[in-house]
């Protein structure tokens, strides 16, 4: 099923530098961009029961809400700050249940502590590569290549892709 692209609610002047994760049955945001005049930062992408909402953070970063539409649960990928993620989750009327970090750098984990605090101790699963324990704030779940994380009715296979960092991850989401 092809992705459906929604029109933007407001223009943004920055574009993400690279996608934070890969999605089954969807091609990259660059592909979506080729089929619309909207910058990828303001697209909501749908595939079956999954929705992906880019969330602008800092000056030129993005976090992504991965939403299971069946359950209303969401995971945020790489939250560099908490406030925009909380606003986006509220606007989308979803319940944040996990943080999926792709690596330990602060521009990808800077919002972890505030998000965890806003939900109460231990209520958000904070996922990262097992080797990043101690480097990812609020870390609760260490994963390795081939592991699976769940989000409502969705499952994501974890791919260990060292390069940018030794613990870099990709979350391959399928339903």
C-alpha cells in the first residue's frame, strides 16, 4: 500500500539531515518528498496501523513519533528535547510509552530525562543498544541486533548498524 501524504499545518524552514529509522512498506522520506511539494519535516506518513510524525527539535534536528493507531501508543525516536515531543503527542492524542534512541549523542537523547520525569519513574521504556548503558539518559532496556521491541500492536526489529557510533541502531517497524 503506498504512503499517504498529508498537507502541512505550518511551514518549517529546516529539513532533517538523515532518517532516524527505516519502515517496512514505506520508502524513505526522500521518496515521500518526491511525491509532494511539502518538506519532509511536516509530513505524517501512514502505513496500515502505523503513523510517523516528525517533530522539529532544536534548530535543525527532528524526533519522530511512531504511532500504533490500533492502541494509541507512541514511541518517540531520538528526542533531543522534551517540550516539542510532549506538544506533538498531545496534538496527535497519543500516549507516549517508549523512547527509542538510535545512539547516545546528546542531540538524540537530550529530552530523555525530562520525558521520563513527566511520565513518572519507570513508566517509559528507554531503549538503546546494550553498549550504550550509562551513556543514554534514563536507559532501561538494552537491545542487540535482531531483538524485537513492541509498540501496541506493532513490532520493530532492531538492527545494530555501527558506524556513526559503535552502538548505532535502526528500528525496522512492521505490523
